[in-house]
C-alpha cells in the first residue's frame, strides 16, 4: 500500500526496478548470442596456448632469480608464494622431466592431469556436444586439496631441514 506521500507502507520492501543495460553490455550480449558454440572454448584454448608458449619461450629455469617479472610476495617478504615454482614445473613437464617438475611444485604436477581433463571435458561438451565424464569433486576433497596446498606452502618456507629441500 502506498501512503499519501508516495512511500511504501507494507510488510515487504519495494523491489528494485531493473537497470537499463549500457551499450557495451548490450553489445557483449549480442555477440554472445550470435557466437558459434566453439568460440568460448577456442578463446580459452588460445589463453592456455599463450601460457604454454610463454613457459616454453621464457625458460624460467635459466633466468636470474631477481629478473622481472617476479612474484610480489617473494619480492616484498622473501617467502615463496603458494604458486612459486609453478612456471618452472610447467616448463619441465613440457620437456618431459617429471621428477624435476615435481621438485619445483609437486602439487601443480599432481593437479595438472585433473585440470587438463576438466578443460577437455568442458571444451568438448561446449564446442562439439561431447558427453565426456567429468570428475565430480566433493567439497571435502577440494577442502583437503586446498589444506594440503596450504601446508605445502608453509612447509616450503620453513628454514630448517628437511623443509629446506622444498625451497625453490
């Protein structure tokens, strides 16, 4: 019910009126509606290929430790971040040296086959309608992995043996 001054006098608040979309949003929505099914997986694959190309070309195993770009956490605190060593691990994986890759970031090497399969299953379904089985991870499994990653991230920064062997 509306009061004489035009305000709402009821048990429920007034719903917000939908905001008119701006020109950019309308353009993006039109492009998305017209885009073929394979456009988004192809764009994602392009991003993955660019990342792989960067890892192959840059050869992070031969760079100076103080070379740019560097990790902001490592630069400011001297500590290895949770992803530290991931690019070097990817470089070693791409060159077929799994022990060296695991030495730089074991959890990244462990997660790589799962991430690859998830991407292939998603992109195949989206682009070609493939019905590949997608692994379903329970919240408990994801929490366990994140906890292991957290423990790994802390352990690799401890300054005494045997944790110094995890330093990259």
